[in-house]
C-alpha cells in the first residue's frame, strides 16, 4: 500500500497555515517584493521577483515533511499575508522562520501564526524544541517570538542576509514544548 503524505493545514482564530501553491505566487511576490521584508531574512533576495516566488513554491513542494514544513499564512479576510517555515538546518533543534507583509504588521498575525505552528510542531511533528533568531536591528520580531513562547539564549550569531549581502548580528532564541 502506498501512502501519500499530504501537507498539513493549521487553523487558528483568524488564520490558516497551508502549503503554498501556484495560486499564491503573485501574492507572495507582491508582499515579499518590499525590500523591508527581504532585508530582515537570511535567504530572500532583494529585489524579490515573481521568478523567486515560483522557485520558492517549487522548493516547498519538494520538501521532505519529516525535515521541513513551510506554510503560507492565509488571513480569513485578506488572503495570504506571509510565510512561516519550520526546518532542520545546522542546529540540533529545528528552526522556525517567518515573515509578514508590511500592510499586515502590528495586527498580531505573526504571533498567532507562530503559536499555531508551535502547537502543531509539538503535537503532530513531535518536536520538543525549536530555535529561532531575529536580526538585532529587528526587535519587533523578537517581541513576536517572545509572545509565542521563545526565550533568549544569550547567544548572538553572525548570519548572512542575502538581501543585504552582509553578515548580520542575530539574537538566538529557544522554544521548549
């Protein structure tokens, strides 16, 4: 018997976190095209174009769900508003990263999405710890992570930001189930 693993859908009060698809490419490109979004991430180029959104959706479709799960953050009234990913990288614990489109900043959506993803990671993905980091010049992201239950580790790493083409101080955080 062949079992096909489907992408999970996480529902919160206002949001659904689901796998990105072709229908999301233009919206992802539009929101991520804002240079202020890409400059706060490690992996996103700036400018972020439609071709980058297409490659992103294709890469997510090829993820091993045991090692990574990436979600479009979809608002019940506004459609896609950002992206959240859980993935294994070089650390022992998986990492969480996210971004929210600028028109949706300050509405608690990132915190709500993170809390939903963490509950899913604990229950369905069976993870007991996750790490996250935020660039030192982005304290708002640190507040989101704190509200979601992450604690500062005291470690600051230099991480490369593709959009900035530079190493950036990154304050590391830990979440324990």
